[in-house]
């Protein structure tokens, strides 16, 4: 499937505070691209611009799918999700009083994903067997690592073309960070997914990334 994400000259922020300045980057079909940087350098803001959650002051964010180009700065988050973009947010943002399966099903609301629920559920369980073992457990009673797996599994339920993962290592032990990052790497190998991952753990991220960008004070310092 032909797909590419193109970000050109992006300025964005919150009121008078500019978090991104002139950011340009690309993600091509089947790539795992790492956006690297410490806290407060603009990684999450860039991910939110792609999802339509933050409107840029200047620049473009476009997604080309099978020859058609979509200007994401003019679309709502719902419309962006409908194009096949899924977000695994920082902090996981699960529904703690719902079960594992109920959380997964909430990821399948996109029309294109409804007919593929069983296939996507099987994919989530194959990628993260612990979710199958604990499918009736309340999400809020799971460990941090298991919750991160559930958050990624929920995104897989939407039949994504492009998967955005924001800070998957936050709050996890070094061993769980390594395991989680490895699983993200398998998504490309097993399912051909295109992944943009914002991460501050440089050593772990570059293990699985095809390419990377280092963002410093809202600008791309190294690509």
C-alpha cells in the first residue's frame, strides 16, 4: 500500500509559547521512524499536529494514500482516524474500569475496522499473548507494561495504516522498555505497519528504527 507522511516547515505551539519551529520530516510506507529527544523538546506536540489535536501556526502536514493526498491540518481528529491513522498516546489513556477486551473493542469504532474485528483481535493477541490470558481483567489492575501493550493493541484494532506511538517507555522498568520497543519493531516485520514513534530512550529506539530525527528545542537538529 502506497503511503507517505510529509511534514514541511511546521511551526506550532500553545498560545505565545512556540513548541515547534520549522520542522520538516517524512515517513514512508513500511518504515519505523523514531522521533528522538528529551522531555519538553516538542515530540508530543508534533504527534498531536499529525493527529489534528494541535493546529499548526504555519507549515503543512500531509498524508498520501494510494495516490490521494490529504491535508491533515484541515481535517478533524475523527477524519484523520478514518484515514487509518492511530495514536497510542503518552500515558496510555486506557479505561481502567473496563476489561482488556472492552478496551480493545473501543479501538475498533472506525468503519473500515468493524468488519475486521476478529482478524485484528487475533493480531493483537498474537502480538501480545498476555492480553489473551488476561482478556477479562480490568485494565486498571494491570502492570504498567501490560497497560502499554493494551494501549498498542487498542490502536491495532482500528486497522491502522500509520501508527503513531508517543513515549512508549514512560514509567516502565528497563526490561519492560526493551520488551515493549522490541514488540513495536515486530509490528513492521509481521504486519507491514508504518510507525512513527516519539521516544526519549535513544539506545532502545534506534534498535528498531529504519531512520531517526533528533529534535532539540522544537527544531530538527539531526536526521
